[in-house]
């Protein structure tokens, strides 16, 4: 009974603060500048690409500047690869089963790469999310323009992340980030973990396509969330946090988007695009403020970020958008939890987990 009570308590435990406001400000600035520039140019529909590039700023939050620069460069590779593949699928109208197959395979590839370079946040989740979102939105500009927007936002995030060096001017010759050698037992553990990603993402996407959902990529992204945990209990918790946090975030989104007497939407109907663009920045700030402390609380803010970006890029009925997000997230997170419970590695046989614990991650 005590182990169960500890896990229940862990569901609502708020981890200690660790200069989270500084990391949140860096990410908010990385998102704000390219997003507001696009808004000024009258192309708020392209903010999605800028935001996915700017998410580079979420990585390496507590590292020294030179290590953060390397960490964020590695993360930018994952994010921009997701954006590029998503754009390719969109341009060539490769949807449905094509999207499921490509995203599932790249989830496994991204898992191996993330394990090797020790990305933090763990795993290829944001790359998967970028791929699915970009693939599901019709292109309104040449493909290279969208990719350049994402790359430019990623480059700006690198500048912001390295900006503190101007003040401290500290450089450690020979300093490098830890890299896991994926050989022997570590390689087998990485292969099993990659198989989990491929299975969870593929299965969730297949359910989404068969059910006729308009956004199966949301189920695929949600399925990847539990796999980023360090062990089985934390993986299950992340899945539960994803569901509960998303549902609360959908309530916030409804207040912003749905045209109803009880919502805020009628108050800014004349300036809806500008307000939504600004709210994306605000919600991204609060997302990063809690990302390392409580994943569920972070999802309360991150859910509106995704839906507001989607609405800016391809406007649709907000009620349908909110309903599909809720259903797909619930299904995807349950699939992810099912996979981590059934496809397991014995505690003493996971070198990647032992390495992460020794490194304090």
C-alpha cells in the first residue's frame, strides 16, 4: 500500500524551483521575436513554424553556456528534421497511413539519437510533434520559406541561449556533453526503447486513422509522452499528467476560442489574430515555467499553445478542434502507458537508465 500511496503523492508533487523563470524568459523571448515579426508582416499563419524552431530554447536550461549551445544545436537538429519531414509530407499530400508510417519510424530513429546525446527534455517528443503538425497543415508559402522560418527561429534561440556569455565570458576548454556509447548492453537497451517509441506512435496513429480523426498526429505525440520517463512509475505518471493537464488546458482554450457568452472570444473578435499570437507567447512562457517542476501543470499551458497555433495556421471550428484534441490525447496517452507497462526492461539490465541516474537526469 505504501508504494501506491507514494506514487499517488508523486502525481501532484511540485518539484523545487531552479531558476525556472530565467529559462522561461529565454524561451518566451525566442518565441516572441519571430512570432511578433510574422504578425507585423501579416503572416500569423506561419507562426507555427517559428514556434517549433524556437522550442530549441527549451533544451540545456541549466548547463553552462558553451554546453547549452551544443545541447541546443543537437535539439535543433531533431526539431528542424521534424519540421522538414512534415513539410515534405504536406507538400506531397502524403497523409493518413503515410504520416503514421513515417512518424513511427522517425520516432524510433529520434529515440536512438536522443538517448545517445542525452537530450533534456528526454526523447524525440518535440520533433515528433513538429513533424505531425507541419504535415497536417496545407502549405501557404513555398516549402523553403517555411523551413527557413523554423531554422531562423532556431538560430535566434541559440543566440538567446548563449547571450549570457557576454556577461560572464567564461569558457572551459575541452568541456563536452556526456555521450552514451550505444554498444553492447547499452545498445540493446536503446534498441528496446526505440522499439517502444515505434510501437506506441505507430499504434496510436493507426487508431487515429481508423477512427477517422482529423488529427491522428496528436494521438501519436501523446503516445510518445510516457516513454520519456526515467522508469516505469514516472512513465505512467507522465501519461496521467498528459491526460489531466491536456483536459484542463482544453478548458482554457475553450475560454479563448469558443464564441459563447461565457468565453473571452467575443471581447477580442476584431483583433483575434493578434490576440492569439500574443497568447501563444504568454502560454509558452508559463509552459516552460513548470516543465521541469510538474509536467501536468505545463500541459495546461502547452495545450493552448498547440491549438492556438493550429487555429492561426488553418482556422476551423474551435469546438471540433478541442474535441479531437481531447479524444486523441486520451487515446494516445493510454497507448503509451500500455506500451511502457508491457514492453519493459528489468531494472538491472538498463545501462541507459543507470547512466542517466549517475548524471543526475
